[in-house]
């Protein structure tokens, strides 16, 4: 990772010409996000009836590195989250509905 250490600003001097004055950046942040999920699904058909069921598991993680140029200290913050989603349905084919 390339990080800039100085930023330039223009100011006017007493003689009327412009001078470049370096302004230090205060922090540099780097963030990484990762997410993975897996889904399982099953469908069963008995006569004209169809049953569907499924489950999905998701996992998300993040990491943020913050470097303070004033102190030279890097702070690391991490977070992770996971969730499961379930679903189910029962339906029938159109021939049963027509009678």
C-alpha cells in the first residue's frame, strides 16, 4: 500500500508570490471486507404436490487498519457477523387446480 505523507497547499506570501506549504495527513485507513455464503436446497414431488425447503448460511468479516501519522500508532478494528436464513414452500401442479 502506498501512503502519501504530505499534501501541498498554496498560500500567499508578503511579496505577493505563492508558496507551497506542506500539510501533513493525519491518518491513513485501509479496510478489507470478506463475505461467504453457502446454500442448500431440496425439492420433493409426491403426486401433484411439490415441497421445497432450503437453508442459507452467510459469514461476513471486516478489518480496518488506521495509522495515525502524528503518533505512528496503528489501530486495528475487526468485526464479524453471521446469519442463517431458512425457507420452505408447498405448491401443487396446475392439473390438480383444474379438477
